[in-house]
C-alpha cells in the first residue's frame, strides 16, 4: 500500500509539473505558440506588450507629403508643417503630440524627399537608422503611381520588393525600432476635389501626378479608364504595405485610414490643390497618433 501511495504521489507531482511547464510556455510573450480557443487572444496580447505607445524619438521617411510640399509656398518644401516632424503650431505634428513641443525639434528627424518613390526608401531608412530613433514613420507610394503614364507606374512586384528591402535595411541596423506605415492617399479623390479649382489645374500642368491629373477635365471613357487603373494600382500598393508590415511585430499599418480620409478643399494646398494644406497635414498627424497610441493594432 505504501509503495502504491508513493507511486500515485510521484505521478501526481509529475503531472502538476508538466502542466506548469506547459502553462508557462503558453503565456510567454516572447516564445511559444499556444493553441486552442485562447490562441488568438494570446497572440494579440503578445503584440500589444511588444509595442511601445510612447516612443521617445522619431525619424520620418517618404515623399513630398512628409516634406510639407506646397503647404506654405508654391512648389516648395515646408518641413516645419510636416505631419510627422513639424514644429508649427498650426499642425500639432506627430512629434509634438508624442514628445511635447520642447523635445520635438531635438528628437525628431525628417529624411523624406520630394519626388521620392519606394525605390528610394532603403536609402532613407539607412540614413534614419544612424539617429537610432525609437519610431520610424513611412509614407510612400504616391509617386510610384504618379508617373508620366500608366505604363510607367512601379509594378506591384517591384513595389513589394523595394518595401521589403527598406524594412530589411532598418531591421539590420535597429531590430527593435517601431515602424508606423501610412496608406497611400486616394489619388482619384484628390483629382475629384482639386479639378474644381482653375488655379490648381494650371499648376497640375507643370507635371504634378500626370497619370491621374493630366487632362483634368477629360471625362471620356479612355481618360476614366486611365484614372481607374491608377487608382487600382494605389489600392494594390496599400495591400502590399499592409501585408509586409503584418510580418513585423514592431510595425503598425494605419488600416487604410489615410486612403479612406476624405480630403476636402480645406485640407488641400491652395497652391496646387493636390498636396495636403497645413490643415490636411494636421489631419494626417491625428491619424498617425491614433494608430500609434492605440492599445491594439488596426487589423
């Protein structure tokens, strides 16, 4: 009887030990792949614990939107009103919202370039990594669709490869830096809003996004098809941004919020009626801030 009791006792202790080990493995926020009905909640919890909603420094990469192009004067950058790193009181940029006005100027850096396409992003990422920011913001892709013609647009496959290259460049230098990725804006809506302004249409003739904005008043089936093809490419780019970002647990996509935002004339530059105005820049900052500070990532 005593031997039988000892064997049952040892078996019970062993079972408890195994259960404890499995329980710890299932709750570890770094390792383990729990299964069962709570698996999804555990994975979501792991992502939340990894994400820091209060980064202490910011670097921005991207194109003319992040440079504040045409927001202050015609055909000129105006980085002080940038949605990402600007210091202007008119915008209340992401840097100001996250870091406070006193620290924003010294702890945020803007490496975006007017005219940049996704192919330029790896180089910008390399430059940004030197600063060792805790957060990098990405807004790129509009210029890949805004080409001289539909045929000249960046292919979806190349766009994906270039974005993956940019993320790899950052990760090799800064494995734990967080990334916020904004969706490409709805270019067709910008055309629809801006074409109501005669001055804007004259500026468009200087070469702003000809694939979408060229012959702005042409409503023939050929012109409509051209704009629809540009719009479809933008939507395909956004699918790429979402998919690539989803593979990195320290990356958050805006869920299409910038694409879906209904820019009106107040949010568009009164120089070219296409790029964001200071008010539009402020709206972009608000979208980014909501995404970055949210408890859970947008799915």
